[in-house]
């Protein structure tokens, strides 16, 4: 494990954006893989049958990886860079609270969450893409925002208060394995 951390640290210092993007893509894929494993094992109440087809959906995982690599990784790397410099107060505690408020009050509900469902729906190539995106957002956005607020404010408080800036996206990505699993399951259900 220490070898992995040393190598990651080396690449994070030498190529921070590329390292964050690659890590994000991998962990979005890991979250989808976990979601599909849980879905394939879930048995509908009152039956002995799985609620899913029983076949692993590799294109779905590829879409999750693509979203992590090409959309969320670059965007989150830039966002965390901005948040690291955002310091409206005179104390570390005030700055941490302001960063969490901006992240959770603006970015998550109005950029991050809608963009995830927009991109994932678009990559599924539905017949009427506009209607599909509108329907997906109408069915998933508010529940996802509420779930986000149950998890992420506490994570981000610890992250901004204790984690060095170059490791903040990595810290978020580790927690994101579970969050990405949740997002993938939400996206596949509605």
C-alpha cells in the first residue's frame, strides 16, 4: 500500500490534473461496477428472481468511466483548485464553512448533479434526448440532492479542514466509490 501511495503522490505532484482525471474515471467505473453487482444480486420481494436481467452491462460502466475521465475529473479538478483559493474570511474555520457552503449550495445541486444525469442520459443515446434528459432530471434531481446533503457536507468539512489541497479530490474520490454506486443505481432506475 505504501508503494501505491508513494507512486500516486509522485504523479499527483508531477501531473496533478492528469492524476485526478485518471483517478476520477477509474473510481466512477468502480462505483458503477459495485452498483451493478448489487443490482444483479438484489432479489425482488416475493420472488426468487433478480430484479435485473442477470447480465453485466459493460457499456454502462464504460459510460461511467467516460463521464469521470472527460467531464467530472477535469471539472472537479478545476473546481477544487478554485475552492482551495477561495478564502473570503480571516479564519480557517470561516473559509472552510464558506467552501462547503459554496460547494454544497451551488456546485452540487446546480452543476454537478444535473450534469451527471444529463451526460449519462445523453450517452445512453435515447430516441428523444431532450425529453429523456428532462424526464431523468424530473425523476432524480431532488432525491439525489437530498441524498447528497445527507453525505457530502460532513465529508467536505473534514476534507477542506484537514486534507492538503493536492489530495482533496482523491479524498472525495475515495468516498465517491459509494456515492458513484448510488448515482449509478439512481440513473439506471429512473
